[in-house]
C-alpha cells in the first residue's frame, strides 16, 4: 500500500529515538462515559469530573447515611450509583445544598459532597450558577462551580459558555472552563472548542483543545481537520493536526499516513504523529505500517519507529 512520501525534521532525533522507545505516542485518548477506551494519561481534572459516576460501595453507604439521616431505615451498602442518585434526586435542592455545606470541611466526605452538589446543580444549572457566588466557605463554592460547569455543559454548552465568560479571571475560572470543555466534548465538540479556546494560552489550553479535537475526529475527522486548519498559531495547529491523525489511524491507517505526509509541516509534531500513526496502523495491519515506516528518510526516526512496532508484537 503506497502512501505519500514526506520529509521529517532532524530536530532532536536522538531525543525522539529515546522517547519513541520508552513511551506510547499520540495525544490523549478521549475519555467517555459509554465504555469506550480512555487515555492512560488523562489529566487529573477529568478524573475529578467523572468521579461522581464511580463512587465506591463505601462512599455510597456513607452518602446513603447522609441522605437518610432523618429516617430509621437501614442503608443498603450494595446500593448502586444509579440508586444513590435516584435517592438524592428526591431531596429538595435547598436541602441538598445545606447538607453539602455541613460536609464542607470534612475531607473524608468529599465524594458524598460531590454527589450532593452534582444533583443540586443538575436540577437547574442556571439557578445553581446564580447561587454559587453566595456559597460559603470558598472551598465549597469552588466545588459547586465545577459541578455547575459539568451540569450546564452537558445540558446546553452554549449557555454554559455565556456563564463561564462572566467569571472573574483566575484559577477557579480556568478549572471551570476545562471541566466544561471536557464534558461538552462528549456530544458537542464545536461548543466545547469554543469553551476551551477562552482559556488562558498555555499547555493546559492546548491539551484540552487536543482532547476535544480528538473526540471530534473520532466521529468526523474531515470536519475536525477543517476546523484545525483555521487555527492561526502554528505550533498549536500542528499539535491539533497530530490529534486528528492519531485518531484517524485507528480506522484508516493509510489515510492517516497520507494526512501526516501531506498536511503537517516538517518538525517535531510531524515526527510524533508519524510514529503514533504507525503504531495505531500496526494494530490492524502491521505489514502495511512497517512498509510505510521504511520510507522514513531519517534513519534514527525510522529505527525508533520500527522498534516501537516490534514492541507491539511482543
């Protein structure tokens, strides 16, 4: 199978060889709540976003105690997360917020508090957003804002963005933006990109944008690539093109290889994309991937890529 030939940069090839031999390449794989594969290097923020969906049995039992502390019923320690959420769903929002406030300074009750705030925010994100400014203490207010960001981005990411735009600059706003972008990316990649783009320039914004682009590319690689090509910051654009290529390779290695060769500029991002595509391609057709790798003009990069393919078969 023939693919487009291209030139790789020689920048940092020795370092790249070491990296290629020791780590897996490509941008983070998008986490999803439907059971699809998740990135091994997903940012910690995402873990906090999804933690409310993965409460262990012990935390569920404790949360059940908090919910039913006005009754004589014995809580069921085997109660599922869904049953737990249903139980919390029967409690008045004001009562949920009151109980969360009582647990504000209890580190051991963090998961209980997150469950309550998640239910509180999901009832009416717009009303919850208006009330966050009055919540005390600050620790609870910040946690509440993150849950509002999740709930609103899931329901209407465009309205969520209007609220996020009004938040004062600072770490709390950046965290809320990141949280909302991750949540919206699951179903609404374009609004999620709009949210992520308003983050302060830097590595965190780039990582979030790459995550959203990869999510989008998994559904419509052509549309994702078209959006990325409009990015004016060249380093960021190349990083996002790598995200498109890496995801595309899982479905069509030859097409992704051509994309890397014909669309990306020679440089470190193209080098990384080439090896990532070869690895993903090899999962479906190792001989075709190896044939493409043999075309790499740089011996150092070629040897590193071949070694990474050999490691997949061991």
